[in-house]
C-alpha cells in the first residue's frame, strides 16, 4: 500500500481535491437544515463524495446554479 501511494501520489491529491469541497458543503448544508442523522452519516461514511452529492442535489434540492453562484461570490 505504501508503494502504491508513493507511485500514485497524484491520484491521492486529486481524490482529496474532489472529496473535500463536496464533503464540506454537504456537512454545512446538513448543519444549516439541522439534519443530525444526515450530518452523522455524511461525516462517517466516505463514499467518494457520492453520498454528499446525493444529499446536496436530492435531499436539500440545490440546483447546480446555486452552488456555482456561491463559489463565484467568494472569488
């Protein structure tokens, strides 16, 4: 495993850069809607951001435009 990580460090970095924004936004949305069960599930389960994306777009029902607008306003 250590050799795999050393040889494919770029894969690890890309994975982290993909997962962290989705995880952070989903956890933030769960805390804003006071969804304790979703917050705990999102915090514990690491599904390569699939569960996080599902929560954002199907449970909270955010549109992609809303998310892009949020990131544009921060820049």
